[in-house]
């Protein structure tokens, strides 16, 4: 794990919206910090069914607006300002994904575990609610649906 020395540098260590597979190791390493007593890592994966209807998912694709990374930075900066964040990382995948693929990873390191959990929860919730990334699902019965538009 990369251990960052305490400095006044930006705690936002990694932000990306990318069309390549995501790496848990990369994100975890990005938030390593010797002053952090708590580090959280949240991983969102593609499931085999829709979370609301229960319909079987056969395909999924994420699309992002060109401003997505700027919005992701805005969300991350707000989390870093509201919590004692030592290090923060967030990556989201776009393009065609299969069941089981990693769709999003966020990680936060803070002095204490409670702060890390709260900051991580805010980060993933605000990312999903405010960053312009949309999901297109196709279902086993041939229907399809856009989510997050």
C-alpha cells in the first residue's frame, strides 16, 4: 500500500470515469495514509437482476456526460470539505459490462472508522445522485430501461 505522508496536499488522490476494468488494488493503494485509522472501500458490481423490478438482466451499459469527471471532482471536494478526509478515491466504469463486473469503487481514509464510513457513504450516494452517469439495462424478456437519466 502507498503511504502518503501528512501534508497540506489535496486529499483527492484518484478520480476517474473510464472504459477499462476497475482495480480494487489501485483504489485501495490511492487512499493509503499513515495518519488514517479507518479506511473504507465500497465496490458496486453488476448484478443479474434489476434492483427494483427483479427482472433478469442480460446486458448493461453505462454512459457518461462529458462533464462527469468535473462533477465527480465537485462531489469529492464537498465530501473532503465536510469530513476529516486524509485520502479519497472514486472510479466509475462506462461502456458495456457483464454480470459480476465492477461498476464503481470508492474509498476514503479518515482518522477514525466512523468518519470513514460516513464520508464513504456520502461519496457513493452523491456520486450516484449527482454525477451524470446513466445505466442502460436490457432484460431477458427483450425489454430495456435507462436508469439515472
